[in-house]
């Protein structure tokens, strides 16, 4: 009798825990509800974001290392809207990344939570392999495949069969239909089956942005200060020259020696004017060599340097190509640093790369 009573107690405790977790998991569609269906404004452990609140896209990267790929994604998404990503398993030295870009206002409606899971990513885990489904709820309809791809209904993709053909999943089996009454249970099942690495990536993004230093404003103020300094310097020299000429007239016998000094001063002034003219017409290349030096400092060995207008291309090899790209992208005066060709393995464990970036123009910084 005691064993039966213990079993009943464990079942009851498990039921209470499951109920508590459903109430601490919210689902944002047209309203914010917990998985019991009750409206909720409370803080949650997990927030499930309805498909209508994000834009989904996929992209394949020629990068096998997850660490290197995460570094590239951080650079790509630094200035993008809040975006969640899921990284697939390697396939022929490539990895597929699924992006879930949150629509404007979605984060504010979600409220407080620790993890944020796209609805389609959780429901896809409940579909049989190779199957597609039509999800219908709250007047909203979209199509979903077991591999996680989803597409809102409309336009040329009006039926689940057309979606299956577009996704390459024409298996001949009838599409499943998932309705509102079944979705809460399926979401619980899908959340339980998400892998650990997915939970590490699906943390709720922050609505706060890191402050960026206003380089253009700083450069403008510095340019004005430099121009003012040069103008004051020129004015001082002119006043000094006029003062000396007035004193020459008063000195009498010493005029000859003073005139010689004046001629020397005029010669120096002419040389200064010539240097200024040369400097005005020169094309600065120190930025190019500063970038090259930064690449060298990060272990790069360069085989080619190409500069066309303000676009610089560096070709070479390094132990970790993404470290070189990250250092260049974060450098002041550099914009739009990117790999212009796939990163390939080279000799001695090196990675061959081609990086293209844009050097800041003087007009942009002034």
C-alpha cells in the first residue's frame, strides 16, 4: 500500500510541476497567454513568439567551425534589428543558419522572459520526418516543414502542397493540419525536444543598444579646431612681419643686416607655402598601411594588396581568418569589412582568405 501511495504522490507532484511550467511559459500571438490558454502579464521562463511576429530566412556559410561562424554572425548582426539564430550541423564543409528577425514592437509586447523560442522552430520538432503541415490559428495561417522551414500562406504559396513542392518534400503524403486546440500541447512537446545548443542561442535579446562613439562629430570639431589654429598662426606671422618692417625704418644703420634676416624669413615662408601646396595635393596612404599593419599584428601573411578608389582587398593566409576580419572590422576608419571569397584551408594549418573593406574618405570623416 505504501508503494502505491508513493507512486500516486510522485504522479501528483509531476502534474503540479507540469502545470507550473505551462503557466511560466507564455505564447505571444494576437494576445499574450500562457500555455493553459489564460491571458498573462507575468514574468516567464520561456516566451514562444508567434510566426506573425518575425521574418524567417536561411543562409549557408562555407565555414565548418561553429566558433568561427559565430564570430561572423556577431559581426553581421551587430547593427541589425533583434535577431535569433539557429546553427545547423555541418554538411560538406558548410553550415546552414536560420535567422529569425523580430518585427518592430515584438520585444516590447513579449514582456519579461529568459528564453525566446520562435513558434515554428518548436512546432517543427513535433512533425514526422519529411512531412509538412498547415498551421491555422487566430485567423492566421502558415505552412511548416519538419526541417524547420516555414512560410506564411499567401501569394504564389497558397496551399501546403505548393509549399511542400517548393521545399523539396513532395513525398505524396497528405499535409497535416494543426489547429489552435492542438498547438499548446505540441509546443510543450517541441520545447522539451529542443537541443541544449539551441537553448544557449535562444536567449531573449536586449532592447538596449550599445552607445557608439560619434566619430564624425568628433572629426568635424577637430577639423574646425585645426583650421582655427592654422588661421591664428598665419595671422600671427603677418602681424610679426609688419611689426618688423616698421622697426626697420627706425633702426637706420642696422637696416642692411635686418633686411638680410627678412629675406631669409621670406625664403622660409615660401618654402612653407610650397610644402602646404604639396600636402594639399597628396593622396594619403597611411590608412592603407595602418590596416595592413593591423592584419600583420593578427597573424596574417599577405600575398596581395589591391586598392581601388577607397576599396581595399587583402589576400593572404592566417591561423584564424575570422580573427583578422574581426580586428579589421572593429578598426576606426574601416567600414564594410567582409570575406570576398570563401575561406579555405591552406598549408600548415593556415586559412587562405580574401578580405575586402572600405577605407573612410576624408569627406566622410569631416
